[in-house]
C-alpha cells in the first residue's frame, strides 16, 4: 500500500519504474471496516503482479458495517467494545502525555 504524503515524488518514481518493467497494478479503493478494522478509513490498495503471472482477486470482505447484519459476515466491533474485553487488572492506570 502506497500512502500519499511524504516523499510522494519518490513513490511515483518507484511506481513508474516498476510499470516500465511490465509489472501491472490492479487497484481498488478499500474500506477497512469491511475487513474488521474499526476505523472509517478508505485506502487505495494495489497488487503488484509480475509479467506473465495471473492477476489475483482481491480478498472478499469479512465484516459488515455498524448496525447491519449480513449472512456470512462477522459484525464489526467498535474500539470501545474491543478494549472493554481487557480484564480490569490488566489495564494500565499510568497517566500519559500522548497528544501533548
């Protein structure tokens, strides 16, 4: 996954060099919630495929989004639901300076 941001020019150069060698990049916009990540992020994910190789299919989604029930898919959990399963005695009580 190539993220847009720092060093975008270098990333583009690398991508272009790979394409020049015959590598293909099927890509798709992915909603990470569809794969069990409890974050509303969309990313473009590409698969680099060498010349002559079969282009693989993208993985099928594994989770349904908040408030929806879909047969065969797991329900998506919120970060709170995941964190509350940590036993109370294993939770940190230390104060942090994160975000300051």
